[in-house]
C-alpha cells in the first residue's frame, strides 16, 4: 500500500486504514490504481474523499 499520513497534519493520501489515521480529517485519493485504493470499500463513510473529477467518477464505479 502506498498510503501516507503527512506528519504533524490532519492529512492522509491514499491511506484508508483508520487505525493508522485516527487523527486525520482530510483524505485524498491520488488516482485509481489498486495499490492506492487498498482498504477503501463501499462502507467508507468516515470523511469526504478529495480527488480529481476523473478519479471521483472511477471511484463511484468501483464502490457500486
């Protein structure tokens, strides 16, 4: 998995494991490769996910 939490910030990029991201408030998805969405499923309801318009469309298809 390529997920990272930016040190000393409430920002995570491609990190969907909430145990590692308990203080995170802003979640970003860089793009729709499997290694960047590992752990992200249709049950995600914790916070909004910020991403590009194209990634958002692909994400909607993945989570159907």
